[in-house]
C-alpha cells in the first residue's frame, strides 16, 4: 500500500503550531496520513500588506525556501497528497502544485487573491469577511469561479478570529469539521 503525505505551508507570522494548522495536522494524522512535512520559512521584510511589489517579493523568497525543503520528496510514491496552507502559504502551495504538476488536494486557510492565479482542481477554502489581507469579495468570487468551495466567517479576521473567544472556538470547530469531511 502506498503512503499518504501532507505538506503544511504556513503563513509568514502564522506558523504550524497555531490553531488552524495545529489541528489540521492532528486531523491528517487521524486520517492515516503517515508522513507530515511542516515547512518553515522566514521573511524579514516589513509593510507588505497592500504593497503588490513587496508581496510578490515575499512570495518569491518564501517559494524558494519551500522548494528547497521539498526537493528530495518523491511525490510519485504517495497514493494521496494533501497541501494544507495558510495565507501566503496558499500562494506558495498552489504555485508549487502547478509548477510540478502534483495531483493533490488543497486546503486553503485564508487564501489571498494571488492564490487564484493557479488552478485548483481539488480544493476547499476558508476566509473571514473582515480579513485585512484580502479583498474578501474578490477572493470569494475567484474561488467560486474555480469551483472551489469557500466558507466565509462573518467578522472574522486573517486568523479566522473575531475577538469573541467562544465564537472563535466555534468557528475553529466548524473549520476543523469541514476540514475533516474534506480529508
């Protein structure tokens, strides 16, 4: 039997131990994904939000770091591959999957508009309506145009949080329930 692989593409400030990625990783293990690779990359640039040039620079730098960490993986040996990504990680994972023609499922937590420059034949997305990093209406439209189911969370920010702890826990529970169903 071939193995199952998950690769986690974090955001710049949203690492793999934060709630969305932490629990998604646990769900993947629960679903028999034997190998889980959590990428780590860094970017020291500042003030990238709203600056297209700086955002592209960040994406390029982080992509190179991700590509280097993935260069020894033989994707052909896996029966199933899932890319779980957050924020700028959604751009990197989508670009990587397209460049290397990797047949994978993609879980896109708070995708950016740039994420949809790439095709998503098998994906699911989650976004807050008050996400300052996204033009949420545009991201929702682009997602639907690619037939990617997108779940919108009212007044939630880039971490899918509102500041109301109980509501945020309920949102996290809903996101993980949908993630589990997708897996």
